[in-house]
C-alpha cells in the first residue's frame, strides 16, 4: 500500500479537480437570493416611505423588493416570527417582549417617533393629557402602534371613554377630521420630519402640544425617550413652532428574520444608512441608524456593520457576485492558492521517485560489493532488499522500475534476477521492466537471503 504522502503527490491533480467539482456544486446550491419581502405600514406613513426608499436603493444593486403594506403595524413582528408568512423584513415602533420572538432580530433603530398630539388652537394652550377630558379625540384604530400608546397613556390621566369621545380613525381620517374641525385633537406617532407632521405643523389654527411632564413619562414607560423639537424647526421665518416642544418618543427599528441571507442583510443595512443617516428636526446627523435601545437582540451582522462598515466584496462588486463570494470564499481561496501548485506537485512526485531510485541503487551497489567479497547480508540489508523488490513489483512504480533495472544493466550488477519471456511484441532486453518478472534479488551462494 502506498504511503499517504506519496499517494497525495501522485494523485494531486485529480484531488484538486474533484475538490473543484464539489465546490462548484456547493456554490450552485448555495446561490444567494436576490429578492426580499418587506412588511410596511399605511400608505404615506413612515414605514411605507422608508420601505420605498430601501426599494429604490436596492434596485440599484439588482435586488427585487416586494412591499406588503398593512394597517395593523403591531402585527408585523408576528409575521416575521411566522416562517409561513413569507415576510423577510419589517418595522416596529412599540414595546416588545423579546421572549416571544426568538426568530426575529433587529438591524437597529432608524428614527424617533414622537407621540404627537395636535389640537385645535382655539382650545387654548394644552400641555397635559388630562386637559383632553370631554373632548373629541382621534386615537387611531386597533392594531396601530399609536392606538396601543394611547390606550396605555390616557388612563393614567383619567381620560377614558366614559368622559371623553375617543375615535378609532385611520391616519388620513384623523388628519382630515382635525383640519375640518370635526375633532378637537388627534394622536400621531410618526418621525418629526415626516411630511404629514410637517404639513400639520404649518397648518394655521392647529397647534402641537409640548408635554410638561415628559421626563416622568419616560421613566414610567421604558419604551419612551424624551426628545425636543427646537423652536423654529419647521419655519424660522414664521417661527414654527413658537417654542421648544418636548414630547415622549419611541424608537422605530428595522426587523428581519434571523435566518435571512447575509448578503441581503448587508445591502439592507447599507440602504438604512443611506436613508436615515441625515439630520432631522429631532435627531443629529449620523445619530441613526443605531444599534442601541432596540429591545430585541441585534443581529450579529448589524454589529459587524456598525463596527467595520460594509465588507470589501459588497463595496466593490455587484451584489450577486459579492454575496456568492462572501458565502464561499473560505472554500475557494485555498483552491486558488493550491491549483497553481498542481504541476509543481507532479514534478515533486517525479523528483521523489528519482531520489528513491538513487537511494535503492546505492544500496544495491553495496549489496553487490558484499556479494563479490563473499560476505553475507545482515538482517537490515535483507529486509531492505525485500522492500525494494516489493516496491519494484508495485503497479505504480513501473517507470522507476524500468529506469533502475536499465541502470543495473549498465553497471553490470549481477544480482541473478530471474527472467521470464517478455510479453508478445516487447523487446527481450526489456523483460526486467515488466511488472511481476523481477525474481530473487539475493545471491544464490547463500551470501544473501531470499526476500
């Protein structure tokens, strides 16, 4: 049986070819997807406009984005947890119990969503929620994040359905009813720079409430952060708002399935940075995206992205190629390094055989000298003689056998090699090269032992 090193050297090219074939099959089966399904919110709301921005960015990277809008934004995270939903990514701006969503990861926060209260200016200046008692207030439909927040906050100020008209209207219905004067106040949960918020802030006769107890609210409700919208943020010339506005806010974040393709995640992270890194009326430049205060565990790739940025492949190559290399480079790189060594390995195998042949020749010369001197071979020499004959009879050493026997002929080293008739068509003087024709290499006179 051949030694492992000799076997590898002799079959190196075949091993490399087989490895390349297996790697090619693996690469084909592991081709990354180039499509993502994102669950969004109501048309024109923050989740919807953000997803549209991602879609435009990812289209440049040849990634197809399917948007699935829904009114009940609270259920987006449930769809992500359900593997049968077909949803790959989505948004959340609510309190989350992470123990219920082990298969959902956060890619980071993308904006503050303040708990806005817009009201009719003729009500006088409002700064506390208990001033809404007895009014007509739109608090959003069930399933909306704004409705959940309102249901949590209003009872703390004794604002209930028993003393106040609480209306379950959609986003657009609430805005329209406030502008028409049908309702007294509406709650909205959108980023401060959203077009709907900006429009209401600039609308005559409508005011934005500043909470005088925002710090206490943030301490009592952990999902809240106190934020400030500076005076004149919407219009310096018109002084809108005409004072600093303080309000509680939740952090909107992007969520994904934990097993989403790494390539898609990297590109989505880049889209998030492209969309949300600018300064707004409520946050500084590069404050978002952020991987702090996400409630859910942050995806490992998001942590790597925020630490190191976009990987080299995705910075410099088309998405499909970058994603493919990112998944398979650990298998391909060794082949790239080893493939050019195939010919070298073949040459090394030849050199190894020649070195072995030369060593055998030296040993046989010494044995021949001992035979001529009438001295017996010692046990080590007898064992080596048997080993040489066994190697010469091996199927994979025919060439070495031929060259060695030819050299023995040239040196006229008579080791009494038994001859047999050569195969038909083969010259008689090459009989020694035929596998299986080498006989006893030891001398007949007892100076050596048979192998």
